[in-house]
């Protein structure tokens, strides 16, 4: 009786696997942080355009969670783990610009944009770095960049002069 063999490797080569983990891990951690800090902003925003900004921040949070899942599961699909425990996120992601306490809508929109820009830098690095190693993983980074830049625009439109 033959044993069922577990297929541990995909068609992706070792460079593709390690590059995917290297470049998508910071993106996952940054997006996970955005899900938490975005909620902080959602709960404490006050002032002009309250409802619009309050609701938009929930959309930003929802998208961040979806994209973190997308990138994390690409890493795991290729066979590597990702450490996205809360303590790891806190240690590796730069501190949020979102303050504690209540905050005006203009200020918090700018703060969340600052957080998004830090993530976008990692996403851009992933697009560039994955180009020669794994285009399927690069495609995920491209999808995230497209969506995150759209959310950034929706936020920025609230404070643009
Ligand atoms: Fe809410």
C-alpha cells in the first residue's frame, strides 16, 4: 500500500518563495497595523465631514484587512510562514501618526495618509523587487498598490485645497 505523498513544493522556485516572503511580509504587517490604527481614527474623528470621514475610514480598514489576507496567504501558499503576531507588528511597523484621543477630521485624514504612504513605499519596493523573481506575487503587490492609492485619493480629496 503506497502512502499518500504530501506535495510540499509548488512550481515556484526557491528564489520566488524567499523573495515573496521578504517583500510581502512588510506589506502584511503595515496593513495589519492600518486595520487597528484606522479604527482608532474611525472612532475618534470629529468635526467637518464627520459622517463621510468616519465611514470612509471603515472602508479603508476593511480594504487593509482584505489586502493583508491576500498578501499573507500568498506567502503561505508558497510554503513559508509569516509572523504577524501583534507584538511583531508593533515592533516592526513605524509608529502611527494617528494620535490618542479625539482628533479633527482634517488632521486625522492627513495622519492616516501618512500611515498609508509608509505602506505604499513597501508595496512599491515589493513591485520592484518581485519583478524578476515571482510575477504572481508581484501581481498581488500591484493590486494592493492600485487599491491603496485609490483609498489615499478618497482621503486626500477631503483635505485638498
Ligand atoms: Fe464603526
